[in-house]
C-alpha cells in the first residue's frame, strides 16, 4: 500500500512535466520574440545588423513551423532563440548606427570643405576680373554640387546614415574639374606678339 501513493505522485509529476514542457504551444514566448523583432526593426537592425536580424526572423519562422508540427519543445527553443537574436540585433544596430552617423558627419564635413574651397576660387576669379563667360560652367557645376550635398544632408536628417557618404562624395566629384576651369579662366591671357 505504501507503494501506491509513491506511484501516484510519480505519475502526477511526469504528467505535470509533460503538460508543462510540451503540451501547449509557446504562445507567450513567440509573442515576446515577435515584439523583440519589431523593436529591433525600429532600432534599424534590418539595415545595420542584417545578419542577426535575419537569423531572428528565421528562428521565429522555425518556431511557427514547429508549432504546426506540434513539436512544442522545438517551438519553445526556436522562439527563445529568436527573441535573443532580435535583442542582439537591436544592440548591434545601435552600435553600427552610431558608427555610420560618425562616418556620415565626416563625409558631409569633407564635402562642405571642398564646396567652400571651390566657392572661394570662383569668387577670387570674379574679383580678378576673369571673363564671366568662362565662369558660367564652373558656377553651374558648383551649384549642382551644392544641391546634391543638400540632398545628402536631407538623408542625414532622416537618419539614413549609410547612404550619406556615397552621396556626399558623388556631390563633390565634379568640383576638381570646376576648379581647373576657374584656374584657366583666371589665368592671364597670353600677350600677342607684334
């Protein structure tokens, strides 16, 4: 008779573990993973921590597949993995975004310095009475560069830091040609021999 209560207790323990570990889909954990993925996306992980973000999404998809197959233990493992990867992606995104912002700021500063130098050369040529017709093309080039740099600044203001360095560099790519044209326009005309 003393074995009977022990057997019943053991059976209850096994039944409780079975129900607790694999009897129900891990809805709470899957919702937490979905929330962590949404937070990571909001932090920019889909652009700044793409590998870890993609792994979080894949783990959640595997968790859903496991629920469909009624493998709730696997679903729980995948949901927990997804949540952890999403949280890591959010942290990585914050770090990468800070680095990208610094690079974008430096690119904008360098482009602005190039633009300022071109403006100074143009003003010096105008002051030296260079022929106005020879300064029209360089002026247009400088104006185009200024407009393109403004577009790069707008991207920076929107937080699109990854695009800014390339745009800033492209904005000022034609300034050396404009500077050469300004120098040629400002050069004294050769004297004619009599």
